[in-house]
């Protein structure tokens, strides 16, 4: 199991804020959205695919998958808040 990089954690935390405390992106919420009750099983860059660094990109800091995963997570938060 890998751990998210500091950069990935900051991106996730600051990605989106809704109108209430419940409506915002968090590391725990992001992990739960994709892995349920399991611990984080993606790659360190924040990608849900555990083989992203070295496969989709070489550096830990330039993941282009993360925004797409986060968008999907935000849609789920907004959908659930209605
Ligand atoms: Zn990545």
C-alpha cells in the first residue's frame, strides 16, 4: 500500500469547497469514494490506479489523472447533498 504525497494531499484538500463543512473534498472522503472501507489503494500521486507513477507519468508531481478523479468525487458529493 502506498501513501499519498504531500502535494497530492494538498491538492485533494483544496480542490473544492461547498456551502457547508460536509460539502468539501477531504482525504478521507476521497479515499472512501473510491475504496469504501479499505485504506488508500491508489498511487502516491493521488491517482486511483496504483500503478500511475512510472506508467502514466514519471514524476510524483505531474499527475494528470488526479483532476479527473477529483471531479468525479465532487459530483458524488454534490449529488448526495441534494
Ligand atoms: Zn498519477
